C-alpha cells in the first residue's frame, strides 16, 4: 500500500557554494515534540536526499549504514521504517540527524565524475506515528520548525573519505534539553513523495570486525597496517592524545614493490579519512559514518606514539544478506579461490551490485551481475536484493524510448571514454542482464513473481535488439564491450578481443530470446511464447549461417565462440556438439590450459567443456597456476578476485592499465561451476524442488562437499575417494526429490532424508 506522506523535506542552507573540487560537509538537523500520554507504540518512517543517521532522545535509531542506500532516486527512492517505541519518553522529546551527500549529490563516476547528480540540496524527511494507550494517535513530522547546524564532519564523500573534527561535536544535539539557540532555520524543499517506497531489500550493516595481522614501517617511514584480507568498509579508531592532533588514514588494496601503499589503481578516489582529536583524557573512539573504502592495507599518520592492539579495527560493510551456500574440498588453493569469490561478493554487494568497491566507479554494471548472479544466488539469499535492483534497471530502461537498458543501474551521467559511443548504446551481454538475471532468480528461487514484474523490461530489450538487428538477425557491429578483458587484449585497450563482437552479440540475442520465450510460457503468455520461440529459432539459424563452418566447427576459432555456441545450445546436434567440444578442448590445450576468455567467455568455458565430455580439460583450466588463471591470483596472495587476470604482474608489480581493480567478482563466476560440478549440487527444477546431484571428481581431488539453504531447506552433499571407490553422502530436504547421477552406476531418484551411495572409481565410463 502506498503511504501518504505529510512530512516536509527539510534542508540545511548551503554552507558554501557547490565546490568544484573536494567533498562537502555534513550537517546536523534537529526537532522537538511533546508526547501527551502513555504511548503504546511508535513507528518512524525516514529517508534522505543524501545519506543519514538518525537519533531519537540521544540514541541512534537502527543499525543501518549509508541509509537509505542507492536506488534510481528519480523513479524509486526508498525509505526505512523503525519501531522506536522503546526510545520515546514521557512529555518532552527530541530527534535529530546527521546528513551528508552520499550518492544523491556526492561525487560519482570516473574521468573526473559529477556532483549534484540527483539534486543540489540534501534533505531529510521523517514521520513519527505515535499510538497512545487510550487509542488516540499523533503524527510528528519534519517541517519548518526544524533547525540545522554545521557539525563535526567537515567533508564527506564516498570516494574521497571523511574529515571529522571532534572539537566541533554538538554533544546531546538529539536531546530535548539541548541549547539550539545558535542553530539556523531549515529550508523546506519541494519534493515529489510519490517516488518514495518502503525498503524492499536488506540494508547495509556492519557485518564483521577484523584486527590487523601485521603493523609495519614502510621504507619511507610510514606506519602501514595489513588486515590480511581485501575488504570493504572503514576503520574504527580508539585513540588518546592531545586536542587538535589529526590522525590521517589512507587506504589501498595492495602495496607497491617497495612496500609503500599503492593508490594509483584508485584513480581519483582519494580514500582518505582524517580525525582531529578533542583531547579527551579518557580516550576517544571514532568510525566515519558517510564513506566506505576497498582496502587490505591502511597507512596511519599522526598517531600519538604507535597504534597498539585493539586501537585500529577494520569494520566490514555490506548489504546484510543471509549466507546460504558453502563449499570446501581437499585442495587448499581451490578453497582460497572460493573464499576470494565470497569476499569479492561481500565487498561489491554494498546496496547495489557493483563492479568494484574502491576506485572512482563503484557502479551497478549490468554485465558483471549478469555473469555472477548464479554464484551470488548460491552463496547468499539475493532474491530481494536483486529484485530491487532489477526494478531500478526497468525504471532506468523506461527512460530510453528504444527500450535499451543502461549498462549500469542506477544510471548516472558519466564522462565516457572513446571509443564507447555516447547516449545509451545497446551492449550485448550487459543489457541482457534484463532477461538473464530475472531468469536466474526464477531458476534458483522458483520465483515467478520476478518474471512477471520484469516481463515488460525483458520484452522491451529483446524487441529493441530485434529492431536493431533487422531481418538478418545478426548484430553487434561497431563498438561493443564484447568479451571484455580477453587475456590477449593490451593493457590500454581492454575491449580488443579475439572473438568478434557480432558473434558475441548474436549468440546473446538468441539466448535472451529463448529465455524470454520460456518466460512467456511460464506466465501463460501463449502468443508471446510462440513469437519469441520463432525469433530465437531465426536468430539461431542466422548465427549458424554466419558462424558455423559445418560439422561443429565455427568460422571463429576462439574459446569464447565455442563456449557461447555450446552453452546457449546454438549447436544442438550431438555429433556437432562433440566435435565443437573437442575443438574447444584443443584450443584450451593450445594455450597450455591458461585462460583464453574474457568477461563473457570465462563463466561459460568450464560448462561447455564438461557438457561435451571434456571434463579433464575443464579441471586443467581450473587448477592451472600460470598466468592467466584463477589460481595464479591465489598464488600471488589474492584474497578477492581481480578485475584483470594480471592485475598484479608475475614479478609483483602492478598492472599499468588504468583499470586495475583487485576486487571485481565477475571472473569469480566459475564458482557456480565448482558448486554444480566439483561438489555436484545443482537445481534440476526451479527453486531446487528437484536436485541434480552429479559430482564429477577430477584434478586429484580426494573429497569435496557443499551445503545450500534452498527455499525448501538445507541440502548437503559430499563425496570422497577411498581406494577405488567413490562414496557420496546426501541430505535432501522435505518435499524435495534428488536425481543422483554418478559415474559407473544407473541414475537413481531419492526423496527427503539422508542417503549414501558408492560406486567404483575410476569409473569405466565417465
């Protein structure tokens, strides 16, 4: 139900003109109200143009971080609801807020970025609904009786960091007896409350604390803390020193070869926090409120003496999703890879599924989440998180009369580098997120609601490509991201891939048209289903006409070309698929089983090999140690998945390309293959109503196990090789059946409960 707002948006007067350079200060706002009798319940509805932290009678309300988060504000601006019954006092009460720029008007985007994207003024809007014991009610709101003041936050930006002067704290500002005589009147802003909606996904919270594993002095004499893990969040300080002393914290993911903090990959994100002490003899504690950083290392300057144990702690921040999936096996390097994938997801699911969390970007890139969604849905419950993001995608897509979704959502203006065309260019594999991500949520959660909610968006994209491609059904001429970051691409030209963009785009067109046809069937849209199946058939025929040399061989001899043709079933004949799989295995072997695929090929190549009887080849790719490979990163000390296979060069130097993130989850999409093939846990029907238990041991592994909390309950599967026997243990949740497919024995279907199987190994026929 749509809430009818009576509150006004209150805004601090601009304290200085919008700065061209440098983050702006945060403000404090406050109001007072009186409670007239015994209160039965009190409910608070609040959001901000900017980011806020609310207090009521001196207590912080809720535990959300960077609320209200980032959505496509012009279309959908979320508000939070809190039960504050326990915080209400008899008679006089006060409430107040810290308010900063956040995503709303802070710096966003690369190549210099932009400020004031959603508006030039920050604001707060809040309503307090009080139910009295006698049955009467009151509503207290933000309005022109509120006042504001500058506060201790001198500057705060998501990229820049936060500057805080504790001498300027207004202690007790949210208490009713605070003297606000020196405070100024707020302005009331015009605002369309029709875009406000109740939060429909988990908030960002503090989810973990990490102590440094090492404190060292760099060659230049700087104090450097190593937290042992590339994480996303910020630092919490406990410090005692004289008034006016400033502690400076700088953050980075890596050290350079000299052992100094390496900030070049952050580009224009200064990621620097400054705290000026008030000189409290009992010590003082501080954690910034309105920024976050991607870092493993922090450089500390200005600390009194040296930081000791417990003085500086890393606070991990991300959307507070429920963990649902686990994997482990007998190979420690694969376990570390899986841990890296998980940490990469945590760092990049900070309200929006971002490409990276550290540099001047952190945007909701569609291509990244398109390839990673299956992995994400195994590791965490992302149903509400991605449904909310998809609503933003559809809203932004609606701004384009062609029906083309943006390449990142929320969509913002950015200074696009050449050769990317201006406007909103249709990008295969990226825009296809509009179709593929809803389909993944259906597969993994049995969620037909998301298909219905996104159906118009799904159709709009496929129809747009249909118009662009025309009767020939082949498209992708001109600039495409394509198989982005192909390992053969030069450091300064990440889009120069071996696989032609027309092949990539046409393959994705066929795939999305087919998924849309199946969606139409599920939703009972019979006419659409027939039309999109016919379109998918026509695009597949056009793909084969252009790119199939006959007999399962393609005209483009690249790993990504074969992976797309096989995984999207553009090659459907068994004999041709076997030939294509053999050819793919030959191409993989020709590169010494080092990676030969980019953003779009990498998530598919192991499945394409496995599906065509080339399991050993897939394992050789997975367990390769030379660069480029997944385990090269592990051997180089990675604790998250990198943007480039060689973000760190073999000698320990940092890749000279200007895009060099050490926390990008996209290439970690292989974890989904690990779950389904190494551990053997996959859905055989939407929402895991049926399970496919099909482990395929390889690469010398002696055991593996996976657990997943499906919508129906916990699934556990594990196997171990003992001598010449493969033992498999399985737990099936209630109302679920499992198809068990093990080498060397007939398939068997089992119901709920615990089951054990054994079969000779190695099997006569894999």
